[in-house]
C-alpha cells in the first residue's frame, strides 16, 4: 500500500475506531506487566499518558493496578480543552489521575519525570517530523521506558476499517475516521525509522492483532536511576511551586 497520505490534519479525537480489542485492553493486558516489572513495588508507579482523549486508558490502568495491588499516579494530557472536559467527568473520583492540557510534542516536564510513558492510537495523526518529536519526548520523560500502541497501515487494515465503518456502526464520526486513520497510519518499518530519527534506543517494534503495532522501550539502566517525581509533585514543578 502506498505511503501515508500527505495531509495529516487533526481528526476528531476518538480512542477507538471500531476495531476490537479496545486500546485500553491492549495497554493493560499486554503493555503494563513488562514495564511494571521494572519498577519498585515500594512506591507508586508514575505514568504519563499522552493524547489521553476521554481518559479511558488512565481509568482502566488504575482499576487494573488496584487489582494487582499496585499504586499508580497518572498524569493524562491532551491538546484539546474540550476533550479534557470530557476526560474530567470520566476521572471524577480518581484522585490519582491528574489532567493537563499540553501538546504531545512539547510536554513541559523535566527529564525522567515519570516511570512509564504511554501513547495509544495517537501517533498516526502526526506527520513524520511531529511523530519524531513525540517519540523523542517519550524517551526523555520515561525513566523505565515507554509504550506506543498504534494502527499499522496495510491494505487489509484499510478494508477492515472501511467495512467496520459501514457495517458495524451508524456513527458518522466512526464511519469517517476509521478508514482515514487506517490510511494515515505508519507501517512497522516506518515506525522504526521514526524511532531512529528520534535517537531512541532499546526499543522493540512488533505487529499486534487487528492491524495494530506496538513499540516498547525498556531502558537497561532504569533501576539505577533516581526515582521520578510523583505526578502531583511534577505538577508543582510545572507550576513553579516546587524547587
């Protein structure tokens, strides 16, 4: 299939495009166990979720971590104030989820501010230069590593997204965005090239079911690094209230 379409104007923010499993299921079941194994059980795990959308992933991570007996502190960011209003309603009652408006390409936290950085189904809207900035930022911010979960461009994936949009839903946004997202997605080889451009090391890119792919970074020296700030403390640094 030809390269990603030239125009990457922002599309409506929807975490899922109608293809199962959902993004939060993929993150929780597949991504977190490997990364959490690199963190100390003696303190809360700090997580940054980029382009959080309606905050479905942070909420499900908190629930899953609670079942595992782990405490987490999550900072969930999104560029859109309107989307964050939706997220705020969803995270009500979750004091360990903190919302922040910012651009995923320019996250205003110091290096290694978090244990783990997540970006789910949100890389493909960025053109290559923007995607490189997102990936470099994730590498900078994560002490243990990061996980990118995204669509993988392919002709069968586009056909599947088009069929889902026509047969499985009447939602006009899904009908429009599902095939468009499939066209805008990168291939695994393109993602590897973006990671190389971003200078990211110790990362593995694999295809996932349902026309998706994942890039997982686990830094080999993460246990020797100083523990990052808890999310609430990091927010104080951002606000200039903590030295």
